[in-house]
C-alpha cells in the first residue's frame, strides 16, 4: 500500500514537472511576443495553452485517484 501511494505521488510530481516546464516556456514566449509586438507568436502561446490545461486536468485526476 505504501509503495503504491509513493508511486502515485511520483506520477503526480512528474506531471507537475512537465506542466511547469510548459508554463515556463509559455511565459518566456509570451514575454517575447509582448516586447516585440509579435501577434503570431502571441497566438502560438495562446494555442499551446491547451497543452498546459491538459496537464492540469491530468494532475487533478491523478490527485483524486490517490489511495
């Protein structure tokens, strides 16, 4: 039981790590878009937000499944 719990926590941690990497890139790209007035880059950041949202949902689901 303890091993399974630890494994589930590691899965959540890994998902959070992947999500924070995506958020970091999004912040950098959004900042560049803002500073250079690049609307195409801004749109790419907006479009990529769905990936971040998917990771967020995965984290929430994994947290709800923890025994």
